[in-house]
C-alpha cells in the first residue's frame, strides 16, 4: 500500500468532514435517537417471536441494553454509507475500473444484508430454540435483556461481516497480499479452518447448525477466488488492449 495515497485520502476525508461534519453528526444523532425510541417495541416483538419474557438484574441494565441495541441498528441502517466510504478508500489505493467499483459496492451490500437475513431467519431461531430446550420442570429459562442484546448483536453483525469474505479475498488479491491461484491449492486446509470458525461462531454445538454456516462460507470462499481470478484476467486484458495502435502497426511493418 502507498502511504502517500493513504495520506491524500485522509486529507480529503478531513476536508469533507470540515464541510459536512455538523450535518453528518446531526443525522447520526437523529437516526440513533429514533432507534432508541423504537427499540422497546422491537425487543417486545422478539419476546413474542421467541415466546420468552426478558428480565433484568440491575437498575441500569434496560438503559444500557437499549443504547447498545440502538447502536447496532444504526450501524446496520448506515452500512451502505460506511461501505461506500470503505470502497472509496480501496478505490483510491487500487484505482478500480468504474464497473468494478459499483460491482464491489452493490455486491458488498447484498452480501452484508444476506448474512444478516440468514442469521435472523436461520441461525438464531435454531440456536435459541436449541439452548432453551435444556429447560426442565424445575428449571425454567429466564433470559436477561442485556444478555439477549449482546447475543443478538454479536451474531447479526458477525454474520453480516463474515459474508463479505469474497470481497475481502478480492481486495487482498488486488493488493498482491495473496495469490488466488496458489490459494486454491489449499482448499482442504481452508475448509478445515472454515469448519473451525463455524464451530466458534454458531451458538449451538451440533453439526447441523455448524454446517448451516460452514457450507455457505465455503461457497463464499470459492466465489472470492472466482472474482479474484476474473479481475486479474480483466486487468491483463486491459493492459494488452492499451498498447498503442501505432506500435502494433510498426511491429507489423517490421515483420
């Protein structure tokens, strides 16, 4: 990475912050307070969905939980803007083609929200149902509001960011940090690492839930390799096509 380019990007960001900083902060606070107001209703919906009543063990726990939950919801809503900033940073470093820039941006949003939906619709229901199933006649589950917010926030954000794996592979490849062709030779080792990650991230220890994350992750890894190789080929083709026509004609006359 070029340190001068990074410095130039940060300089441009600070200039933008000076011009629009007040407006950005105002919008952030407005969105955050809106989610803070809506959080009790959203958490009440989760109580109904999971058929559980949330409790708290300290006076400050409800307030702290709502603050955390509002922050997570704000991050999810504003992710398109944060992702645009991040893609712009990589674009500044690697000088994407215009088509590649919008491909990375749209695909990144799709994968992030796909990970969130997958976690919310598949992983969390199975995980919570499995963990609550250990109740007995003498042991009834009582879910702490703070613990639920931490549990929910961690898995929602973790799945959303993990599903960005193909693009992270592309960026590492474009930065010459990894070679997608050589990386493909270690599929067995990478699949084992993915299984280990799935075992650590999924909320239940059973093989079924582990496979629900491990299989999509491996597919995303293969997608990342495919995109990296495709971009490498397009860059090579572009370099060849950019050869001046006059030089080609001179070579033909010499022959």
